[in-house]
């Protein structure tokens, strides 16, 4: 399994307020980004895996929604998470 409990805690500790703070927008965006990167690598070698492709599109949409929410609420937090994760629109 590519996403263990320890890896999730590490992502939330690095990008959220604490390792148990799974509700922060930054933590969720970081987790979605990790999963998106993993699925993208999978699709490079498995081009006809359409179920994974659909999952990837849904994850990108969820991350975009969270980024839009964060941009509307607090532009500084939005800019910092974009810079930290290397996401560009």
C-alpha cells in the first residue's frame, strides 16, 4: 500500500497544524497532491487504466475546490501552500 498511516501523519504534521489535524485545508491539499502524484506515475505505465484516470480527475477537482476555498478565505495561506507544494494554476 502506497499510503500508510505513518505517511499520512507525516504529511499532516508537515503541512497541517499537527499530525492529528486532518481537517485543515493545507493538510488535505497536501494529501491530495501526494495521491495525485502517485496516480500520475501509475498512469504513465498503465495508459489504459481508465478507472484510475477517473479517480485522478476527481482528486484534482477536489484539490481545486479546496484551493479555491482557501484563496477566498485567506490569500496568504493559499500562496504559502502553492509555493510549498509547487502547484501552479
